C-alpha cells in the first residue's frame, strides 16, 4: 500500500511539473471519477489530459 501511495504522489508531481495546474486538475478529475464510478468526471479528466499532451503536436 505504501508503494501505491508513493507512486501516486510521484505521478502527481510529475504531471504538475510538466503540465501545471491544468494537468493536476485533469488528473484529479480522472482519479475521482474512477474511484467514485462517475464516468462524466473520469471522461472530463481524460479529455483535459489528452488535450494537454497532444496540444504541442496539434499546434505545430
């Protein structure tokens, strides 16, 4: 359980470092949506993360 918590914290810091606040919000929505079983939240978080990841490729 400790390893999962540590991995989650490292992933969150990496996303925040690379994608800023919007990445953190996207990851939070995705995580909350999956844990609570609400597909709208998880889909919204996934779309935010996808837009952040593909944004530089689309604008080129």
